[in-house]
C-alpha cells in the first residue's frame, strides 16, 4: 500500500515537473530571441548613426540637447543589451558591446 502511494506521488510529481517545463518553453517571449534582438539593435544603431551624422547641422545653441539625447540613446541601447544578454550568444554580446563602446566615445 505504501509503495503504491509512493509510486503514485512520484508519477504525479514527474508529470507536474514536465508540465512546468513545457509551460516555460512555451512562455519564451518573442522578445527573447536572437532575431528580435538583432533587428531592434540594428534599428537603434541606425538611429544613433543618423543622430551622429546630423550633429554638424545642429545649431550651436542646441548642441547640448542633441548630445544629451544621444547619451540617452546610447544608455538605452546598453540597457537593451544588458537585458538581452541572458539569451544571446557570447559573440553577439561582445560585438554589441563594442558597438555601444564605439558610440560612447565617438560623441
């Protein structure tokens, strides 16, 4: 009797664990994929490059605000990278960090 109850509890436990594992796999968000990261990072990188290119056309009175906006954009890009690092391959993290570093010091 005790053995039967133990086996039943063990089977129920295994079934519950398997169900949780499946739920976690299904819950993987669309935003937690390498493709999503790559597309968003590229988009934000292009926006930063455009901001950098437009610097020569900004009046001297507005330069401070322009550089403040660029700084915020770089920080946002760095935060996006940090948040995404859990599911990215190390090569993607490293190259993205280099790009953030490039923008940080190019201003």
